[in-house]
C-alpha cells in the first residue's frame, strides 16, 4: 500500500519526529527545540555538488542564525554514517566544519514532511521549514534538486517573521530594500471607520491612504 504524502501547512504544529538519528545523536523534534526558532532543511543526497555548496553556505551564516535564536537542522534520507563521512570530507576538502545536526531520515519521515515528490525522483527535494519557538510552522519553501537555495532570503524571511511577531507589522516586497519604502514596515489596514479616520491624525506613521500606512 503506497504511503500518502503529507506536508504541514502554515500555522500547523510541526510534525513530531521522535527518536530520529542525527549526526549529534538522537533528537526529538520539535520538542528538543522548544523556546527557540529552528530551520529544518532537506537535501537530495550527501556527496553531491549543489548540496555541498548549500551546507557550506548555511555554516558560513550560522552565527547570524544563532544571533536570531535560531537553530539549523539538515536532513536527507542518507544513513547517518554517510552524513558523518560527508561532513568529514567538507572539513578536509573545503575547510569548513559543519556544526549543526543532520537527520538520517527514512521515507516515512520524508513523506510526513512532503519532501519526496515522485515527479522529481526518489530523493528528498530541497525543502525549508521555518518553525517558531512554539513549534508552529511559519514558512515553507520547496526547491527542485537542480536549484541551490539562497541563504540571504532565508535569513531575511526569518528576520521579517520575528519583526512581524514583535511589532505586529508586515514587511513590503524586497524588505529591507523596498524601492518605495526602504526598510520601513507596513501597518495592518484599519478595520473600522473610526480607526481609518484616526490614522489621518497620527504623526508617528505615514500613509499613502488610510489602508496603506507605514512607519520607520
């Protein structure tokens, strides 16, 4: 009987992965990361060129993720001994030590997260899940095997999510380098006539119109 492919939706609790083997020992996800943000990202296979560049790129930016209280977790369906040998190779040949854990998943886990897309073969696609300190899925990205991820965008999205949670705002396209607003953030639209009228009198925000207001 063919296993059904699932995937979490935005706002859903991240699926429980209990007792999974990783290069840092057995992990229970998201339980072990409660109180922290984490980014779980899958890769098609160890010892492949694009995946190697991605792991080096994530590690190069690890300090920035740490500063945002965010842990990195890799994943593929390779066995843990393959992960260990691969990160040894990266350290020896590329001079980069991978400091975050890599999950040795099976097809059940990969299907649970929607990472196996039959049209793209039997390996996991390049999935990215950003999960908040409450274990809620906040952002999902899927890339095909042939396209490497942009770490700048993943950091930008994480920063924007944290700012939105803290300030109750939204961020414009290409934030913090929006063509019209720069690094300003958008105030949610008014929900009553009274609120719309009040916005015209506020001096702490700027508006193109009552439904399109922003602040630095």
